[in-house]
């Protein structure tokens, strides 16, 4: 790439999905692209995609926060998706209820409602029970919210920060540790 003077002069848009993209990777890629090119890193899962989106310039601007333990900024929710953060639990939550959401800025499990969120897993009722929350809306209609199995927090600018998989958190004596908040500190 950049060390070898490689330039991708005709490339205008790059998308990378499937895992959090470290800001240093985006910076290296940007160095090989024209000034007006964009690098997009959507966040989502097979069960709900896209959930949030961030462009490389904004991701590079969040790099210092990532390297000091904030997590990886995955951007703002993609309309019409609705992103909520709930208290962390490994137990099923059959019905939405008041009091599930965490306080602003607090790490919680990412939950999404939207047109691309799946309703269930095919012939996997136990997986469905653990990943889906039924909500009865004010208009009486029911919708299914998908529990991403990921942890994150929302900043004051409405951006979602990915902190790691719920199943990979470590419950330490001084409080929980989340992979995407700890690993970048060590990597730096």
C-alpha cells in the first residue's frame, strides 16, 4: 500500500463490513485514495443490516478516543432503524418493558428495530428466544426488536460506539471489561 507508493487513483468509494475496522486501517487506505474518495464502514449483522454507518474521515477523527478505551465508533443509526441500549443480561427478554434501557453514555446491549431486522431464526426457537424482544407499540401493532449480542454506548452526537461481543465480556472485580475498549489500548 502506502509504503510502496501504491495509489488507487480511480477508486472513489470503499466499503468494509464484517468486523470493526480499526481507524489505522482506514487511515492507511485513505492514504492510497484520491482526496475526494470515501471509505464507509457499515455496522450490522446478518439479522439486521445496516444498523449504523460511518465515513472514514469521521472514523479517523475518533481514533484517539478508540485508542484510549472508548470502543470503536460505528456511526449514526441508519434510518428508519431505531437503536436502543439495554441493561446487559444473558437471559431472554420476551416482552419490551420500561426500565430496560441504560442511562445515556452507559454501555449496554445493542437492540435494533427496523425493516431489515429478522423476526426469528429458522427452526431455532431457543436462539430466537434469546435474541428477540416482542414490543407492542402505542398503536397496538407488534414489532420484533433484535438483540445484536453486541455491547455499545451512544455519545452526545448520536453516534454508536461498539465495545465488543456480549459473550466476550469479562466480569472483573472492579467492573466489566469489554474487548473493543481494552484491546485497542494494548494494540496502541
